[in-house]
C-alpha cells in the first residue's frame, strides 16, 4: 500500500532528478559551487551564452583571416571558465572558513 510519505519521497526524488538535468550542464558556467536558485541559473546561462558568442566570434574571425582577433577570442574563451572555477573555489574556501569560526555548540 502506498502511503503519503512514500509519495512525498518519490516526488522529492523526481524533483531532484529533474532539477539536476539542466544544472549539470550549466555548472561549469556558474560562479557559485551549486545552482540553487533562479538567480544562479540566470547568471550561469548568461556566462554560457557569452562563451558561445566568443567561440562563434573566433570562427568568424578565422574565416575572415583575422588571426590576432581570433587568438584574442580564444584566450578570452579559455579565461572565462578558468576565472569562474577560481571564483567557485574561493567561495567554497570562504564558506569553510566561516564554518570553522562558528562555536562548536552550533
């Protein structure tokens, strides 16, 4: 017999699985460690669109034989995910340090 608690648990698992479908792909472009809110999702989406724009601009610059401009777009395309990864690690480090500053009774 299916109880209410089992239904709630199944619904929660389904929500977690469906929420992870888009967040896993955008986690690379998120400045925060986890996509927990709509704001984090919007920021990650903006960074993903910016990255795609940089790559398309690189291809267009190569097609037009502007090699220096294309190299600049490639460098920016590399620096964008790298800087986001560094900011994620900094946030996690600050979070760990704040957690260590709390008294043990908490």
